[in-house]
């Protein structure tokens, strides 16, 4: 799995987890969903993604997905 795919999987998981937390724990967890969305948008414009840096340090390869 490439870094790009890992970031997409992580972002999707975080959105679904935060929606579940919003539904079952406390409504203010919706802000976690907003944060993930805002981070995805800023990384699309700037190219800076903290999750990608973390995945690279964990050893996920940066090549193509196949």
C-alpha cells in the first residue's frame, strides 16, 4: 500500500469513527469530522499532510499502489 492510499484509508476511517462518536457519545465529536475534512482540503492545496509524514516514518512506501 502506498502512502497516498494509506492517507485516504486513514481519513475515511477517521470520518466514520468521528460520526459514530458523534452519534453514540457526544454531539461535539462532529468537530473531529470537520477537522479531518479541513485537513484534507488544506493538504490538497498546500501538499502538506501530517498523516503522510507519519506513514512515511512508519515505513509505508511512497511508490505506486500496485
